[in-house]
C-alpha cells in the first residue's frame, strides 16, 4: 500500500488530515510537522479503530486540526 496523507479543509476552516499506508507510529511522525504548521497539536489526534492494528495492516490515524 502506498503512503498517502490527505488534507481536507471544510467551509468552516476545520482541517482533517488522514494518513494511510504507514506502520506503527510512523503515521504520527509523518503528519506532525504539517499539523504544527496548521496550528494544531501533533499529540492531539483521533485514532481510527485500525490504528491499533497499523503494524499488521498498514493503516494510520486520522487527525483533526482546528486552525
């Protein structure tokens, strides 16, 4: 699976960052600088149920950043 980072910004300015294809904590490391640049806290994210399985399945966390 290819590694991808998707950034969605809604009409109210809420930013959602979703990382896919990463293993272990690499998903949070890959998005940390982007989250910080958008005014968010890299330690504040919403983990998808698959996050606990990311080492086996290569699925990462979804971040919600309010800028």
